[in-house]
C-alpha cells in the first residue's frame, strides 16, 4: 500500500497540484486581461498586479510543488508510464476545470481527444 501511494498517489497529487496551480493563475490572468507589450514597465506592472493575489501565490506554490511530487513518483515508476499518464491526467483535469469554471466549450474534436487520452491512460496503467 505504501509503495502504491508513493508511486501512483504521488503521481495523482502532482497532477492535481499542476492543474489546480495553472488553473488559479489562469483565472487571475482572465481578470487582468492579456499582457500588453508596450514597454518593459507595462509588463513589470502587469506581473506585480498578478502577484498581489493570494490565490496566484497559492497557485504558484502548487505549480512549483508538482515536479517534486512527480519526482517521488518517477523514482518508483517507469518513465514510459508515469510521464504519459501525468500529461494525460493533467489534460483531463484542466479540461474539466475549464469547462466548469471558465465556460470553455467542449467540441467534437475535444471529445475524440478525451477518449484517446482515457484509453491511453488505461493501457499504460495495466
């Protein structure tokens, strides 16, 4: 049980940290709008405004924690399994969050992609 948690459990935790971290940063970016490349100072002010949000700080911590959790998992799993599963599960979690909270749309092509990702993850888990 301990080995399973340190492999698959850490992999899942790394996916959650990565996806949630990126998602909360994206929510704040949506509020601020696109980065304007008028000058170095405008870019600097934009990122200072971004970093004023406690949620962005939390998201950044999660985002930077994810690789360390993945490393724990990777030390106990084959990379040919761990990495594709991580990428696929990240995609699925971000997709679900974007659909629910950001109002992004589910297209037929995305559905086909989801099916392929799920099949791939299932094949790699076996």
